[in-house]
């Protein structure tokens, strides 16, 4: 059977254009792939369209809108997930505009489908005291406990995304002063993040204990599982969950769900509260636009309060007046 124009376009887009010309990460390609797997499933099982016969002319504005509604109604996806799937579809149709000019009008109708507005989620973060309690939970008298203590310390100290942590290789570690980690983030962008002295000491002891850093280990993952393969994101989340559950027995007020990304948010908030410039926080977290980093300033009500107090320190007195001694006011009230 002759491949359809949609099959050719999608295969080229996922296998050549995204990794070759856009230089996106494998994780990003997988995200696009998963979106189109869901779209194909919708076309086949809901619309009754045979996948092997699916053409670009079938992927019109009405079909895409129906797919988005199906995600919310049948799969119970949140608005954020729905918008993420639509962003992947938009990117594909922007690519199609140059590859298939004959369908330009149809492609632009799909591109005109708007993102759905959703309430901005609150940024979950933990206090320094809670972070300290969690980091103190691993049993450092055991080998795995020392590994877990190092992993959690790096996750918080660097503000790394969990994928950046699991992708960390020995060659990305420099322990000579000043100690630095090279993290590879979204879009294969790299950045260098400094390590605080206690974390650098933990990492050096960990590398020495596991015989890492020697010749021939430069491409080995820093953190690995029992099969000596790099740890997965689920593995990191499992380790964090274990110690959060232990910390909850010693400290009240720990949220029910603490993800690795909460540690990233917490690091950013603690730096902001310590007076660190937003530009430095942006560079540490690997944000492309400082507007992304500004969300931490918007949610920190304590900083807002202190800023207002600094701007207007003496305009409002903390002494309450005694209205019973105001004869003119009492006379006026009696006349009402």
C-alpha cells in the first residue's frame, strides 16, 4: 500500500525534523510522539478512520477540536494537559505550512484553535526547616543511605529538573574549586550550576565510595540502579517519597504530595527570600525567559509585605484611638 501524505509528513517530522533541524531532546520527541498516538487512537476508535488510510485532508479543524474535547471528556485530562497536546499539534501544522502549501488554509484553521484558559496553579514549595528535615532522613551509616542523601542534596541544591538529574554523567561533575555541575535541560541546552560546600563534600565521598570518576567511567551515570543503569525519574520520585514519609513522622505541616519539582520550586523561593537577584535565579534554573522566573516573586506574599512596609513605614500607627473620648463624634451619633 502506498503511504499517505500524512504518514510521510509525520514520520519525517518526528524522525528527521525535530531531532535534526530543531535539535530537541529525545524526551521532547517522545512527548510529540505520544500526542499523535492519542490522536491516531481517537481517529480509529472514535471517528472510525483507518490509520493506514488517514490523509492530511482528514485532519481538519473539526477533527482536532473533537480530539481535544475527547481528551477532557473521555480521558479526563486536565486543561493543562489538553493545552500541551494542542501545542504539539500546532507545532506540527506550522511545519506543514511550508511542506504542504496547497493545504495552507486548512492548516491555518487548525493553528487558529485557541488554548483553553485555566486558573494558574499555586506553586508548591517547602520551608527551609521542612527541607532540612527531609534531607536528614537517609541513614548515612549505610551505602544506599549515603547515595540517597547525596541525590536529594544535589536535587535541592542545584534546583535541577528530575530529568536533568538522571541524565547527569561523571564528565558533568567538576569538584575542583569552585565545584560545578553541568546540567543539560530542555532543548539540549546546557548550563553550569555551582555546588555548595556541604553538597560538594557529599558528592566527592559518594563518587569515591562507588569508584566513580576514574578512567573509563566518564560516561557513566552519576546515579544508577541495581543494574548499573541510570536511575529513572520514577526511581528518584520513589526515593523522595520514602524519605518524605519518614519526615512526616517528625514534622507536621508536610504536604501529602511532595514531588522532585517541589524541591526545585523550594530552592527558587529560598533564593528569592534571601535577596538573590531574579536574573541569577533564572540562570540557575535554566529558564529561557525571566518572565518564567518572576512567578516566584508574584507568589511570595511575605516579600510583598516587607516591600510595602519599607515603602510606607510610618504612615499607619499601631495604636487604636479611643472613640469614647471624642465628644463631637458622640454628639453626632446621638443625633442620628
